[in-house]
């Protein structure tokens, strides 16, 4: 499963690098898992968070 996530995510890696983003918000758990794998494989150095975590943090801050 991880190999498929990495192969299909190469375009995402390029897009993330082009933005210079330090934090990427994922809309779903499957996407977050893919981003975790890509972050590790390509050493992107980004923080990955979910949409729900972002909302929860905003509400409790």
C-alpha cells in the first residue's frame, strides 16, 4: 500500500515543494497517510495536520 501511495503522490511532492509550505492540511485520513509517507520518503520537512485537528485547535485557542 505504501508503494502505491508514493508512486501516485509524486505530483503532490512537486506541488508541495513549489509552494514552500511548512504545514499541509489534509482533508481526509487516507490523504494524511499518503502525505506522511511522502514526507518521509522525500524528506519534505513539513508538518501534516488534518482538517479536524485544525478546526479543533482554532476552537480551543
